[in-house]
């Protein structure tokens, strides 16, 4: 259907999974009320979770998960060479995600901890952009389906998309939430990128920064505030390191 | 202005009458801070007893009943080559009970911008006209400085405004409908003694302010101190989170987003309140950002409150509730920032 006179394109899309929980892929298949329209607006040529089609003629490759093995490096390079647009989907693909915590330990120890006496091939966790060029990162653990829908709309209509730049606090305030710091809880909301509608502060958990840092976030001041309110540097570092989005800023 | 006196039981009766045919909003305790102090919010009530009229100030301002954080401005439906637009201004009649003077003064300021300006907002008008306002006086809240900015007393912008005289209320009536509603319960003319008690109560309240801010000459001082190190000092602390504007009873900035249905059959223009402290507030087409630094954005917020608004409307935009200061994780608050500027200018 034409929108404001523009005939939407119907790009060929493939979704590939790397190291991760596949939760973001599941998100793509969620939101039933608009799922048919979503899948109809693109042509899915390869996506293990929703179709048995396996074609290589995709325009857009959506990558779920991070890179943590050598064979994955080869695979992502191959995909990059075919795709016109490569999208890193979710915190794992964008920053390494929770998998990145492994990098703080000795790799052999980590391997033993997880696989016992049957060690598996595993390397340091890397985000997709650390291995190949990425055209777009959609942060979130998992990604917001609503945001993915908007991105796809922009893609098919050929209109530029921008992410919100403000910190989660702004979303949180729009939900009339009493700040968790008032109740002695740590929250990354004032430095983390919004757009998620602050489900974690609303649920009393505090933000863990799954969408990475807000634009020009004031990390230094945040750490000072958290320290002043009695949180240890270790607690703060653990929180900042959880999804890997603050890597490089710290 | 017409003054009457009403027994406390009559006020309860009056709220009951309003509840019969209106949505009634009042101050309710939502939760408590760990120190035991209640956190209040303006929320729908179903009975008089739901309200805690002794509340100090609500965490969020009741502005959101006039300027919601999110509002659907219009919806479009596309069919064939044509489209249909639907705009809904109508709202259910609503009464807000227990608003403080500062919050009513904030509405009076918003009226100037949104009703009397060059581009009156029909959305705001509909909500404003359909909302019956009963204000309630109180002793100063902990860190409010409304008296310093002339917002501790309100002379219009409400239907009824009550001052607690112990066993009765002194009632100021500012609208025809206020009179008609009040006349449904027992009211009487004030006696000499009532008038005296009212003046004494006002005097007690006026003496109760712990925070005082000098805003004399502030617009000029702001001009002189445009390059002041004070801005860097506070700007470096700012998290650019926009919480201050979200809770501020007079902030009205917004952005409009297009929300398109996934099947492209319809779309909506959705307005969302915004904040000048947010990174992209002054970002223009082409990607240039006129206020890329925290310092410049924070400064701008103070300039609008205490300089720009004064130039247009001869009064500050700020009503001195200090909600922005209460909510700021970085501890940025108007009394301290303004005092710093005054000191800097006096050096
Ligand atoms: S709870 Fe978190 S997101 Fe919400 S205002 Fe506080 S710091 Fe910000
Ligand atoms: S609140 Fe924080 S952790 Fe939760 S979804 Fe949003 S960005 Fe992620
Ligand atoms: S002044 Fe405080 S509340 Fe306002 S944007 Fe800065 S840090 Fe956030
Ligand atoms: S410019 Fe800033 S201070 Fe002024 S109304 Fe907008 S958000 Fe509030
Ligand atoms: S600027 Fe702060 S003190 Fe002034 S009206 Fe807004 S929230 Fe209240």
C-alpha cells in the first residue's frame, strides 16, 4: 500500500544467529496484532525461526548475537560480502551483550566453568562492528519490536531513521515513576539510551543499560552520584559492564 | 472576587456532588520515601477519603492533566488515493481538588502561552475549560520558594480556592460555575472575624518560607553573566536527562512524531513533551546542534525561566515549586544556581 504517495520497497531480508539467546529473533516473531503486516512488508529469504526458505540473495542481513568463535568470523564476513545493508540486532550484536562478561576472565577458566571436561572452541567476545562494517545497530535486550517495526517502515519508505538520544530517565518520568535512587536502588537510567519506555525502573529493577549509553552521557557525574549515594565502585562497574554498551567509555 | 465561608463537612459534601458527574482528581499518597515522608500524586479519586489534603506538594505537577506527556493530535486513515482525518478535542468534564497556589499560577502562565499567544492550542483549551479547579492553601512546602517569585498567592485561574481556618474554609470564588457549584452546599458570607482569621492565616503562611531567592534584577544579571563560570560549574554536573522539565509545572516544549501503522493504512501525529536539557533539543536539519554542551543547555533552561519569559510576559516562568531541584539526581536547583549567579554578579 502506498503511503503519502510513496510505493514502499519490499527488500529481501535474511536473519542470522550468532552467539546469543535468540531472544531478539523471537521478538521479530512477536506482536501478533501486526505480525502479518510486518512480515508482509519485507520478503524474508532466510530466517530459521520463521521460514524453511534458505536463500542467499538478501539485501538486508539482520544479525542476532555476537562473535565468539573463529568459524563465526568467517560466516559473518561471508554475510557481509553479500548484504547491501548489515544490521546488528540487539545488545549482543551491538556491544557483545552479556556474553562480553566472559572477557573479564581467563578464557580456559571460563570454558571449564561452562563446559566442564568437554571444552568447546571459544574465543573473546566481540560485537559485530569489531569484525565487519555495520550499517545500523538496534540496541536492546531484547530489541523492542515496536522500534524494529518503525525501522522497517523507514527502510521500505526510504526515510532516514534516528534513535532517541535522551537518557531513560526521561521515559521513566513520563511514566510518573518515583526515582529508584530514592529507595536506595542503583539505576543506569540517567546515562542509558531511552526508547524502551523504561520497563525496568517501572518494575522496580533499575536500568541495566541494555540499550547502551545515551548521546553524550555524563558518565563521570553519574559515577560520582552513585558513589555519593553509597554504591561501591565494584557494584557500579558490574552494572556498567553487564551488557557491554559502556565499553570504551569507562 | 467573591468570598464565602464553608464548613468542612460542606466541602466534603461538595466533592461528593462533583464525583457524581465528573472525573475527580485529587492528591493521593502513592508511596513513602524511606524516611517516612509521603510521595503524593494527583490521581483519580472515588471518595473524599482517598485524598490526603495535608500533602506538601505532589511529586509530579498536575500540569499533566492539561498538557499530557503524550497526546494524540490527529489520526489519518488512508483509503484508495484519499484520506480522512480525525481530531478529538473533547474530554470528559473533570475536577481537580486541592491544587496549590503555585500549580494554579503555573496554569495561569501556561494560559498566557497556550491560550493568549499567537497560536492558541485547542487541545489545551478543551482541557482547561472542562476542568473545574478547587485550590487549597497550605503552609510552605519544605524547599519551595514560590513566595520569592510571587506565586504563593493566586488571584485567578481557579473556580474555588480554599483557605483552612481550622473548622471551616474561607472560600474565594473566581467563576460563575464556581459559584453555582458552591451554592449546592451550605455557604455563608464571611463575618469580620472570618476575614481577620483569613488574613492571619495568610500572614502565618507568608512567614513560613525557609527558602528565599532574590530575583530582583535577575534578567539583567543573566545577561551580564552569560559567560559566567557558574554555568560550567552546574553544567558539568547535568546529566541532560530532562527530568526537571518533566516535573516542572510550566514547561510546555514538545515534539511531534508520526506513528504509522505497520500495514500503512493509518497514521497518527503524536505529541510528546520534551526538554531543553536533552541533547538534541536544538538540533536542526542537517545535523547542526546549536547547544551541543550540557552547560549551554542548562543555561538555556534558566534563561527561559527567568529571562526570556520575563521579557515577553513581565514575570518569570518559574513558580518556585522546586520540583526540578527535588528530582535532579545531580542536585541542580534554582535557589543555589541563582544565588551563585547573584554572587558572581556582585563580585
Ligand atoms: S529510576 Fe532510574 S530511570 Fe527513573 S528517574 Fe531514577 S535514575 Fe532515572
Ligand atoms: S530500562 Fe534500561 S535495561 Fe531496561 S530495557 Fe530500558 S535500557 Fe534496557
Ligand atoms: S538539571 Fe538535573 S534533572 Fe535537569 S537535566 Fe540536568 S541532571 Fe537532569
Ligand atoms: S525551553 Fe526548557 S525551560 Fe523552557 S519550556 Fe521548554 S523545556 Fe521548559
Ligand atoms: S523551574 Fe523548577 S522551581 Fe521553577 S516552576 Fe519549574 S520545577 Fe518549579
